[in-house]
C-alpha cells in the first residue's frame, strides 16, 4: 500500500490573535462528568476522533452509529486544542484556551455532556503555541507539577475525561526558554497521573516529549492509556512500551485520506491485533462513506449518520 505521509496542519488552534486565555492555577474544580446511559455494546478496537473546534462541533462525534447493533462508532472525542503558553513576566508556562475552546468548555452542558451520556469519553488535547513553552522543557519538577495541576484542575472543573499531549509547535528556546531536557515530561506525566488516577492520558506520538519517557529510573510509558501515530494516511507503531490494545499505528484524516487507504489501515489494525484506530478532523458534513470505510473492517458494519 502506498503511504501518503501528510502531517496535519491545524492552524486554527495556533492562532496568535487576540483570543481569550485562561490560566488555571489554584482554581477550585467545580464540574462533574455526566452520568452515562450505556450505549449498545460493540466488539472491536477503540475509535478516536479529533475535532477542530475552531471550525466544527464536538457534537458531530455522536452522530455516527453502527448500522448493525446501533453502537457508537467513536469511543473517544478529543477537543482540539488548548495550548501551553508562556508568560514572559513570570517566566512560567500556563494553560491557554482560544475563544473556540473556551466556548466549548463554557458550554459543556450542550457540547460535551450529550456525548458523555452516550458513553463517549471527551478529552482535551494540549498543543504548543510558538512561545517556547512545551512539555519537554520545564526547568524543575516543581514547575512541571504546577502545570500538571492546571491540567487536572481543568479536567475536574469542566467534567472532562482526560488530557491528550501533542508536543508540536512549542518552538523551544523562544522567549529565552530552555531546550528539551530529559526530566521534564517524566515529571509532568507523573504528577498528572497522580492528580487524576482514573482519567485518560494519551500521547500523540511526536516531538521531543515522545522520545523522553524515562528519567532517573522512572519510565512513564505505563502511565498512558493510549498512544497513536501522528502521520495521517500511514501506518507507524508508536515507540512506547504499551500493549497493542492501547496503540494506534493507523491514523487517517477523515475526508482527505482515501477511503481505500482508510480501509486498508483498519484491516491491518484488526489483522495485527491493535486496539485503537485514530481519526482526525471530523467535520460538520455527512462523512458516513469515509467512516464506513473503517467501520466495516473494524466492526463488520456500515456507519449511519444521523444529523
């Protein structure tokens, strides 16, 4: 199969215009995840959908079910994306939400809870923002732990199901920040897992953090629930010590990856015994043909789109 390697270009989440920011430090968590109504069960890999919320609604994830049995097509919906920003006055990293991510969080009752009630987990992806701050260059364990608290406080406040790490676009060294070091990501993930032992932590397997999973005798691989390939239209096993059930070597961009490639990658996922299938950029249109290309292979069923 010809692999067309294409990095995702997700400029919306990287906008540097005047957009709302929120630094969650000692904010008291106030949210609670929605009580779920059990969805019809399905057999097969976990399907993940990233949604560019600058352009599309999170609710799209819940519009796809399996023709056979009625189960949800998608198991995890990822809000793309919050940012790790840098305060040049205090010289600290902080969690930043652009106006569209903030809108989703402010309206979790209508944007997130309907998915959770269907049994779909909703997580928040965090991405660099060209300011020098990243997951791999915290100068101390204390600094890493402080950012971990911002993340876990956000999950608790808004009733989310976890955090996704995407170490792109940090532009390490900007604003006098340090280059990646070996301890930073280990301290960050260790603290985050301690803060939220029962929530999802996932790794978009790219950037300096993805290659710095061990420090001082501590390997954080087992602290992740999932890890996935970051190159759409390709097959690449993430280089992390997790069982196959938690890995997605397949990655597709819905509407851009050819349906034949989407089907081939899904078929290989099943054949080689992997437990996760990653999709990106689920939009506001009926993509049932693209989605069915992988659901037929993963679950033996077409996908049905219900507006």
